[in-house]
C-alpha cells in the first residue's frame, strides 16, 4: 500500500485550560498548563501513523530546543522525519492555546520556521512524494511550498486533499489543485461568502466549489457533523455523541480521511471512518498524544456498535 504525504506545519503548543475565558487586558488564573507537540502537519502525520499507515511528512522546524522535542516525538510515533527541514533562520513555530469550560479553543500562532518551507525544499523531496498515493496539504506553511507539492502530486497521479486552514492562508492558488476540499464553517464562509447554519447552506457551498472545479468536498460542522459532497451527490453525517474535552479535531479528521481513502474507500465511507476516529479524539486532551491508535478505534467501534454506521 502506498504512503500518505503530508505537507503542513510543526508547532509547539502551549496549552492552558480555564473555566473562564479572560476579557481583553484581564489577568486570570488557569487550571492546567501543558507544553505539547502540535502543528497541523505533525498532528495529521501522527494520526496517519497511529492508524497503521506510513506517513511522509514535509515540514520545517528551527534549530532550537522546541525543534529537538518535536522531532523526538515524531520519531517516537514512528514518523519518518528525513523530509523535515531544520533552519537556523527562524525559531520553531509556537501556538498559544486557551481551552475554556465548554472545551472550545482560542489560539494564536507564530509560524516561525513553517513560513520558510520553500518550493525548493519541495523539489528536494519530489521522489518521496512519488512514493505516495495521497497528498494531504494544509496552509499553515508557505503557499509556494503547498502549491509546488500539489503540482508534483498531480504529475505523479496522487489524490490531493486540501485542508484550507488557517483562513488567512487561503487563496485560490492554494486550493486550485484540490481533488477534495475539507473546510470548516469559517473557512467555507471565507471561500464562498455563505454562512453555514445548516445542511442547505453546506450543500449550497459545495455546489459553489463545483463551479470552480472542485467536485468533491466535505464541510466540517463541528459537533453537528459533516456534509459530504461528491459530484452532485451529498449526505449529512451526524457527529457521534461523546463527552468532549477538546473540540478541535480537524487534523485527526483529515489524517483519518486520508487513511481510509488510501484503502480505496469512497468519500462517504472515508468520512464516516474519520468521524468515528474524531469522536474518540475529542474525549482526550492533546493534539498528538490524544489521537487514538487503530486498535483503540476498533475497540470503540465494537463498544458503540458502529459497524453498521461505517458500512452505510
């Protein structure tokens, strides 16, 4: 089975949980503080590895303490780091995250070395991309690197999934090579101008994506579920009810989706599998340490009797 290529960020996440989100200028006490490995690329690659597939991660970190720790955690998760750039020209990316009493996250990111991943770096990893069957591209690194990776993916016949996050990184150039686009509600509004308040709005947005040449898309709608659209056919997949402790799960979803698609599943089947993995992830804190293994996912499926849900 071919590998899965991920082009995305590596960040150190500084996480604080609190009952009350602070007002501007306010100084309050939190409950728990953690420093964990994160970044959209690292998170998705970790999901791919924990779900039993082989990721090829293309990213960039600084030549610093945070970079050392990130690479050590990736190695511990059996992720090949030979295509991760180390640069002395910028520090490793940092993200400050506040998680409130209802498990919502507020984040500020300093991209650091992620912004220095270049098209030339992608050229140097072209043979690694060629080994893969799926490319998962995210926009928390320099656009030129993302576009160059997608060009190679098209040349080599890879399926291209684009997770268009964060919003400030979205351009038509960054999504034009997507076979499958997987925005959340905020990103969908940025791309289409449509407020996604329900299923009808999500379908309208997916039809808009078709007009610009993207025939397959998934609108991620948080705790409600996801609208899956494939060449005119659509289905709304309800989220699996769980007690959430950390609601940001997009990277786990995208990694699980890529894994299922790499096995030849159709978009609806793959989205159902990604929903199951995501449901288990939101019950755990931590961008990478909270991602379940394939064995834990299979146990969750049995405990919840989700076999029929996955086969529908």
